């Protein structure tokens, strides 16, 4: 399994929009979160957050208690 050094290298050497898993708008994730009808004050943990735009989209929908976790500090810095 790749470690933090690997993932830091991925994000240090590529634009985050150029990786195959990047989504401009994380519609599927937002739909799934919407299905469980969370209140805006509930906490959401995004494991493997990377450089995802999910947190931005959730903030735009009124969620404020977000925790982003990723093995790569480079990804989270994006």
C-alpha cells in the first residue's frame, strides 16, 4: 500500500485537477449525504479527503462541522 511519501509526491508533481479521481462537483457524494438528511450542525468526517471539493460544497450548503483526513499533507494543503 502506498504511504504518505507516495501521495505527497502525486500532489506535489501534478495539478490536483489532473488526477483520475478528481471531480469538479462531487454530486454522488452530495446525493448520498442528502439521503441521510443530516442537520447542518452535525459533524461530517471525510476520510481520504485529498484535494476534494466536497468540503467546499458542504460549506456552501450550510454545513460547518467538517473534519478532513488524508494521509497526504500535500493533498490537504490544496
